[in-house]
C-alpha cells in the first residue's frame, strides 16, 4: 500500500529570457506544463510542477552568452506504490506541451532538451 513519489526534471528551451520570465510567473503556463505530463500518465494520484529559468543571468562584462535560455520543469508525481509509471517519450511530451501551451495563449514554441523520458527516481512515501 501507500503512495510513492517520483521526481522527473525536464529542460525546455525558449526563444529568449523574457519568454522564460513571463512563462515561469504565469499560473496557466504552469498548469499547461502539469497537463502536458499528466495527460500522458495513467494511474497516478497527482502531478505537481515547479518551473525555474536557466541561463538567464546577466553577465556584466559583456561576454556573449553561449548557453540557451531555458525553463527547467521539476515534476513530482504521486502514484500508488504498486503502480509502474511509464513516462512518455521526449517527442510525445514536447508535442503535448506545445499543444497545452497554445491552449493558454503562449506564443512561443518550446523544445525539450532533456527529455521527459529520463529515469525517474522513485522515492517511497509512507
């Protein structure tokens, strides 16, 4: 019995840092990220997500930034302990994410750089 918590982290590239800023502060965008994954999972109790921006620190010395602005989505999935969670492929997750983002009026197309199909760390929660 009991539930198990799984964590997955997905990195999504965005066109620029202002996109990252406006997206991470928008509740409906966060909801879209949540749906993008939960739509493709079966048998889970809950899905939560935290969004943070990456590679958006200003460099004061004028050096060119080589890294791409992106959003890191850290998911926490709860499921009954006996449930085996099958994560979507990166491509399937990316398609679903863009579909959900468009529904809430997000104008940017995002691409997933580190996939949804990464191994999840299963943590037993009593």
